[in-house]
């Protein structure tokens, strides 16, 4: 191309830019919380071309769209390291219940379950999403690829080698690490050797090992030790997913879990965790009976007692009988005149169910949230039947920070931004700093709160005034804008 035609092309290109695209945005007089944990400061922030261009005292220019941020907090957009929006994003790329709580980046593929192949999945998202999306490669996904339906057994060395190849492919396609869900059926029979072999592949690509551990109840110590040992032997960082004391028998033992992890850190290992801000977990009904003896009445009875009784177990989905949905097991059993144990056996026989189980203690949740190495994650996503899908980040800000005063606002923001970014090795997001990508959230710290409940899990939060992804507004405080500036993030 000759210089003249190049110049002409440039002129044409500039002239087709709409004013909205060409303009910068200036947030004036905001309380800026930069994500590092440092105290908030009053200042102005200009974003331009998708990046943070200027911070401090900034005079408005004619190109600026000025946003008066007096009385509001400007923070980096929230990064959710454990999100189940895999299929939700394909249905609803604008991700209303995510951006309305300030999420700008989310990681799919946790708990061992991920899309496959990742490259193909990423291709379906390009240009159609409001949030940035990264992925883990799921252990259960690769295990099912190799063992098919025959997964209730130990894998052979040849099969493990075949799984390792799939993990390698996914790491090459940009996965941030290997996730596992060893409490679930497909992962349950995996040996620690299998996990170490696969984690070694993730380590080669500087990924992390992120695990929904084998047991979150009475066996939590062994399960945590297993995760830590996988990290040690495969030489990679470990992230314990949604750390919790899952039932009454282990209430108050968060101190032991914390001590165990802090000892590993002291010994030089890189171990962190994340937690969602609720005392109820959501999973499949069969995790209530860890022995897998789903027709053994004694085991079922024990399982129900361990969580505090059948009234603590809410059925959220049961395809074989929709009339059970959103009722607890005590209610359903009473209405059918059968025992809760019989009801459990019937439900499992008819394909199982999704459950929400209110079996944690708030003191343990608080103890975990106060540790500096625990970040915020939702374990929810688009269409989630648990309120955490829509309310996680705003609940931490409104309930844990403002109402309960469990942690400083700046520390809570760090757990949502710079900390998960560092965990994932994302260097250009998660902080308000000149040159960083403009993923931002503007909110009112005095009113921000979750409104999603177990009865109405889709109620959006209040107090998030605006959410920006790659410099573009995706949430305006009332509704989505319809913009889809989100990008697929690949591990570099
Ligand atoms: Zn999980």
C-alpha cells in the first residue's frame, strides 16, 4: 500500500468511529479503592481506549463523558475464580446477574467439570459476552473422555497417560489450570497418583490445581492434606475451592483447617482458598451419603442427621417429579406419608436431585473470610438456583463488611480483585493503576446489598451503579446495556 492510500484509509477509519467510542470517561471525585488493600483515596480516574489512562486530580476535557462519582466507590471489576456459567454464557452472554453484582471476569470449569474442547467453547463466546471469561480444564471431563461410563474404578497408567494428553491440549488452548471435584462420582475413584500425574501437566504450563476436595465434612483433614500433597509433588499452587465446614459434626473446626493450610504455607507451599458467603451449600443429593451406599437405610439416616435433619435439605431440581422442587425433604416426606429415608432412596433411584443444604455455621464462614489468603468466589453463575449466583459479591460488601464489620472494605475488595488476578497470573486486570485494563465497578458502599434469596435466587442486587468491562459499560445501575465487550482470557 502506498503512503497516500494508507493515509486515506486512516482518515476513513477515524471518521467511522462513533463519538461514544472515541470519547473517554472521567470519574470525578470517587472514593478510589485500588484493589491492593491500600486505604481508599479521593480522586478522579479517566479511562480511554479500554485502559486506565489517568488517576489523581484530573481536569475534564471536551472528550470526557464525566461521571460524578461523589459518595461512590470506584473499584476494579470483580474476578470470580469459581463460576458455573459454562452453558449460561452461551444462552445469555450479557450475563445480567453477574454484571449487576460487579463481576467483570469469571472463570468457568471448576469442580472438575469443564467444556470440551476449550478452543471450540471459546470460539462460541467471542464477541458475544459482556464479561471476560477464562477456564480451567476439569479432571472429571478428561476422566470421562477416557473411561466413558466405566469411571467407578481406578484408572490404569495407560489411561492416566491418555488423560494427561487431554490436559495438555487444554493447557495449550489457554486453561488456567486443572480443576477437580473428587467428592463427585466421576472423580471419586481417582487415586492421588492420578491427580499428581495430571497436575504435573498443568504445572508445566504454570497453571494451578484447584480442587473441590474429596470430603468437606468429617474427612476434611485428609482431603485437604491430599490437595496439599498434590501441589507439593506436582510442584504447583493449590487452591481449595469453596472452603467450608460442611456439616454439624465439624462445626467450629475451621481453626484446624486454617492451621493445616498455614502450616503448609510456612513450609514453603503456595496454598490459598476461596469461599462463598452463605451457610448453605448447593450440590447433588448423593453427596449426603459419602459412603455411596444410597439404599442403606442406616447410612441415609446418618447422612440426613449430619446436616441437621431432612428439613435442612431443600430440593431445587428433580426432573422425575417437579412438584418436589423448592420444598424441603421433611415437607415432601410428610405430604407423601413416607419417611425421609424412603424419600431419599426414591429420589436417588429416579435420577437424583439438586439440593441446597443449610448446614454450615456462620462462625466458620467468618473465620475463613478473615484469613488474608481466602478470596471471594460465587460457585454460582447465570441461572443458578442458589442465591450465590446473583448475590455473592454484593452480599460480602453489604453484609460481611458494612453490617457485620468482619473485614475492611479495602480488604474485601482485594479478595475480589487483585488477589484472584494474582492467583491466575492475570497481570493487566484486578487493580486501578495507570495502564491497567478498564474493568471497573462503581458502587454505593452505604447501600450495596444482595437481594437474591433461596425462594427468589434471581433477584438482582442493589447499590451497583455501573459496571465497565474493557472500558465499556455493561451495567448501568438498573439494567444491562446490551454491550458485549467481554474477552476470552487465556493463560499466558
Ligand atoms: Zn464445588
